[in-house]
C-alpha cells in the first residue's frame, strides 16, 4: 500500500484555502476503488455495500458513523426544505417524469429564494 499511496498522494485533492469539507483519506479511497473493481460495483452500489457489509467496511478502514452530518448543519438545511415543500403544497413527491420534476423543483427553489430575500426586494 505504501508505494501506491506515495504515487497517488501528490495528485490527491487537499483542503483548499476556502475550507470546505475535507476529502476522505487517500488510503480509504484507494481501498474502496479496489473493492469497486474486484466486485464490479458502481459508485452507488459501492456505497450501499459499504453500509451493508462489515467486512468491506473493515477492509476500507471506515467506521460506521464516520460520515454523519452534524445535527446543527442538518437542522439548518432541513428547515428551508420543509418551508418550501409546505409553502407550495408538496408534502409528498410523486414521479412525473424527470424533466417535469426538475423544472418544478427549479421553480420551487427560485420562489423559495425570492421568499427568503423578500424584505430586501421590498426596500
């Protein structure tokens, strides 16, 4: 592993000056990459498999709760989504076709953004 990590490390992303979410450790990502190739897993399938299989999680070096979003961040994000859904009558989502759903979501978020800045717009 050491030689592979040494080859890849100069090209692996680092935390930028603006901050942001730090990347997963290189060794973890390399092990997940090998699991994907060995078991012919797509990215979503690999993620599901890592949730389901303790053996694969141990091989990759992932702890079960490592990637949880802090409650404070989650609370800040969930509230605007709830407001948007309730404001425009979308408590449950139905499949209407990708293009129609996408257009409706874009419209809802545009209206939601206008709602959030309504005081500045009225001034």
